[in-house]
């Protein structure tokens, strides 16, 4: 005899997960397009094709949905495994350039989430510690380790503070690959050229001899 409850439970769980995901996607879309204050739960639910009450059921309301958006952002923040899997470069210029090109693609991928996170960060500075870690730390640590390897190989000056250099590079990537895209329009060719110039100049300053 078929256990009806056993059949229904996985189906309900899948339906719940699908509905939750649809509301999360709708929240990301409308928060990024309209801003948190302007986007209503009614509009978000309509965008997802679901009942507005589900936002309260699954997220506890609009603020809870925003928290879920942050959590989604944190999950996708750096994709550091993709960068960590790359083989080490032979020079600081090459390593920094490759890092910046990787971040350029990644920041494009998470741009809708950044458009939600950054305005809220400006309005609520208490979010800064978590935001700072989510944006900068993991990728910067890997880059610093790569630069330390080049230092041990005699290809980076012994007096270089690789951790500070890595932080500088990460914030430069945010400036060029997110803010410049946002305020200066879709000018990828120019941005990529600036990335290469920055990597060349930074690499020359770090190199020995």
C-alpha cells in the first residue's frame, strides 16, 4: 500500500523550495530595480506569480526577504574556489591582472545583488563589518598568498606588505568593474584596458630589480 504522506511530503518540500526561490529572485529583481523602500511585497509576489502571504510565511515579511537576499549574496560573494584552482602566475603583474579579470567577470555576475547591498550599506553602517568580509577577505587572502609565493621566489620585493596590496587590488576591482560600469555605462573594453594598465604599474612597483 502506498504511503500517501510519504509521497506528499517531498512534493510539498519541492513546492516550498520552488516558491521560496521564486520570491527570492523576484525580491532581487525588484529591490535592485526600484530600491528596498519602493519595492512592495505585493509587487514582489506578483512578479513571482505567487500569493503575497507567502512572503510572510517563508521570510517573515519584507525585511526577512531582504535578509535572505543578503544571505544569497554572501553565498555567491567571491567564488574563491575558481580563482584558487588557477595555477600560480610567474610575476606579480600577471597574478594581479588575472585576479582583476576574474573579479571583473564575477562582479558582473553579482551586480544585481550589489545594487541592493551597497545602498543599504550606505544607509546602515552597522552592516559594514559583514559586507567588508563578504566582498574582500577570501579573494584577498588567496591573492596575498600568491604574492607571498612570488616573494619567496625572489620575484616580489621582500619589504612588500602583500596583505595590504591584496586589499588595494580588491577595492580597485570594485571601483573599476562595478562602480565604473554602473556610472559610466557598459564600457568593458575601456575597463579591461584600465585593468591591464593597473596590473602593469602595480606589478612593476612590486617586482625586484
